[in-house]
């Protein structure tokens, strides 16, 4: 059969084991770019060495400082948002004022047009009411009326 000797103990030849490196729990991977979204604790400690906190009061002091910084940052953000809101309100008020002045201008134009229309309609009414006979002849010379009295318009 085969010229090779057979092995008596198969347990001595273990298959090659592969060890996969699993990300630490504080490291989250971005599924799109496969980059880490946060720094692992190992990288963090290597970047800025910090002494181990032994005293609880020291730990609370550091937490208080961090919270104070976050509070200051949040207050700055609130101020910026309030300023942006105020700017929007001012812009809105200016737009309302502009629209009100435009409305007043259009109302004035409309009243002038209505007055002109009423004047035209009253002229047409006068023409309809005036007598069918022609008015008396009036001769004017240098601004003086000579002849008969002018006809009066009746409404």
C-alpha cells in the first residue's frame, strides 16, 4: 500500500489554531468604513498617561471638572442657539413690517383706482341723465361768457 509509516497517536498532531483578535468592548466599528468610532482604552492610555486614581475625592474632583467643562460647552451652545433664534425673529419681524407696508401701499393704490372708477361711473350717469336736446350755445371770448347761460348738469 503506502510506503509511509502510519501514525499511532493522532492526538499529537493538533490542527493549526487560528486566533482572531476581537475588538475590545469600548471600541465600536463603523459598518461602512470599518474604522473605529471611538478610541480604545489602550490607545487612550498611551496617548496621555494618567495616574491611577486612588482617592475617591480625586475621582469626584476630576468628574466635577469634566462636568463643569461640559456645562460650559452646553451653555455656549445654548447662547448660540438663542442668538440664532433672536436673529430669525428679527428677520421675521422685518419681513412682517415689509409685508405690512406693501399691503398699505396696495390698499392706497386700490382706493385711488376705486375713486377713479366711481368718478367714471358718475360721469356716465350724468351723461345718461342729461336732456336729449343739445345745450344752449355759449360763445366765449377771452374768458367771458357771451350769449345764453350754460346748461346746468343735473344728477
